C-alpha cells in the first residue's frame, strides 16, 4: 500500500472553482484500479494551499492513474487555477 501526497497552491478567488474540479477528479480517481481511499484537505494557515492524500494498492496503480487520460483531462481544468505546478510525493511504509 502506498500514499500519494499532492500539494497545490491555488490562485486567489478560485477556491470555489477549484473545489468543484478537485471533487470531480477525486470521484474519477475512486474508480481507478487499485484506489483505496482519498481525502482533500486545506492548510489552516493558508487557505490557498490544498492537499490531496490518496491511498493506492501499489505504486503501479498510482502510476496508471497518473498517466491516464482521465487524470490528464482533469488536470487540464485544474492547472489554470494553480499558481505553481502541483507537487507529488509518493510515500510507503
């Protein structure tokens, strides 16, 4: 089992649009092979700093989702709302 930490910094005044897009992306990710769980969080000190914490069965399952057309399409919607590239960290026990 692995955890994927995705950090994003969104532009001011785009929180509502981001939330809608991020929710849709998480809903799609839930259908991905090997997806176990996921949650979307925000930084209490910086409301524009968002974190997604997802759990996948294997790193290959994550990589399959990361390269999928569905994720690429979702990121095409999310990326214009970000002030920098998302940061992805893959963690394991």
